[in-house]
C-alpha cells in the first residue's frame, strides 16, 4: 500500500453563538478566548502526532470550526510558523481558513494573508435577511458582502462562499435569487448544499418548515444549472469551482488521503507502515483538550479499520467526486484487492448507479442523486 498525500486539519471550537442547525463540535464563547493557551496546546498536540509520521510533508492545511476568524491574525501566524517548524510544506501549499461575517474585524484579513493563509472560506449560508434570521446567523447580507470585499482588498484571490438551500419557508424563487446574488460576487469556489436537520440540534428537536423532497430536488437542479451557466464546474456533490480552483484539502479527503487532526474533537486518518489504516481522535471538549496539554494525553480514542470498513469509507468519499477516481487508487489507499468488490461493482453498473468505465470508479447521474444507495452496495 502506497502512502497517500498528507493534510492537516486544525479545529477552533468557539463561536459567538451556536446556530440551531449546527452539529459540529462548537461552543459559544462565554468568557475571553484562551488564544495563547490553545495555540500552545495545538502545537504540542502536533509535536506528538509528528512522531507518527516518517518525514512526510504536508500538502494542505485547513483551519475550521467553530469560527476560526475569532482568533487574531497574530495567533494564526504563530500557529502556522510553529507548524512549519515541525513539517515540510509541499510546493504551492494550500492553507484555508474559515471566516464568518460578523466574527472578523476588517483589518484581520490582511493579517491572515500575511500570516500565510492563501484561501478563505466565508460562511454566508444566505444573502437574504429573513433566511439568515431563520438560521440564527449573526451577520446581515451587507456584512457578508463587506467581508468579501475586504478579503479581496487584503489580497485573497482564492475564496470559497458557503451557501445553503432548502431553508425554512424558502421558495424556489427565493433560492434562485440567493444563488444569483452569490454568483454575482464571482468567487473562485462555491459550496452549495442542502440544509439538513441533524440529530442533537435545536432544529432536529423543533423542526422548522422546510421544502419537501420534490421542491429540494428542483432547487438542486436549478442551482446546478445556474452555476454551470456561470462557469462553475460541478466536481463534487456540493462543490463548484472555477477551473483549477477546486479545494485541494477536501479532494485529499475524497480520494481517501491521510490527514492529521489537531484541536478539540479533531479526527485523523493515517496509513501505517504495516499496511493497516488507523483513525484516532482528540479530546472533544475545549476544557478537556486544554487540560490534556498538561498531561500530553490529547488522544481520546483510536481504532484500526477492518477490511469492510476500509471499503465502505473509501466509497463514501471517492464516490462523492463526480468524475470518480482511478480503480487502482482503491487498492493503493486501502490495501484491499479490487477482486473483493467485483460483485458490488457489477451490481452498481447493472442498476445504473455506476458508469461502466473501465479502470475507473465513476458514479452515474443516477448514482450521484442516490449516493447512499450506491454506497450501500459495498457494505454487505
């Protein structure tokens, strides 16, 4: 088994206020942010993880949350400098930071850019006041536009906009207007995805009135057409990009690459020298994570993936890519012989969920729509 590319995910778990649809590991700020202590912990955590890696370089870094833009550019700069002292960086390194309008100061964008961040992901979710209020967001449409303008002025030429559809009481026309407003900004990347009512969220316990399945499908089709007409390539289930601006960090996930995860609740996946694949995750609560810095006990749990887990997890990721992946990548990144999935492949092609392309795993348009059904064929 060949070691795949290696990425690094960094989790910043704090937000100004937790949104009612969010099931991420995020916590509302109650007192001051422990910036210095948390960056210290992140770097100590990474130093321990680096012992698991034999001289491999990082291909990308993604700072997510939570709301990473609550951290100052000074803290981000110290963090990135510390990472570079511990790891070699690949050429043309992609370093992404998530930022929420309303949770970032105007001058911070220039500081993030100077610190080494070269890609921003802006969490708009909507550009309509009523929809933002329904989602519990703290920013206005104008603040979102202003954040985008400020990022451009700071020198960012690689920006993603997060936008949702299927929002409470949203009509097809409202979704179209929302997407048109985002397209007008002309970002390099657009993540356009459906609101889902995740377990253990306020929206799950008290569901808002959201569009039915037929209306959701119409919204998705409408969005795909509008984005294609605007010159965006649809390369993953909910990801659209200008040519050459696909998110390299996420592509590494979808191609079943390796990644380290530091920060509260962060997960990691590593290919071991003996051919096995291990997942491990860090202390979930920020207080527990910071306390772990005193004992160097950041890891909360770990497990080795069984062969059946490897097959399903590979397919869950790779089949999200519309162009699919090379069949030989399956064996390279899992160590499982392709013969083990031959029956499932034949069934997927017969049901027209997988395209009959030789030496390639490529979902059909039907498979893209019914992805769970396609993946389930590989779980038996």
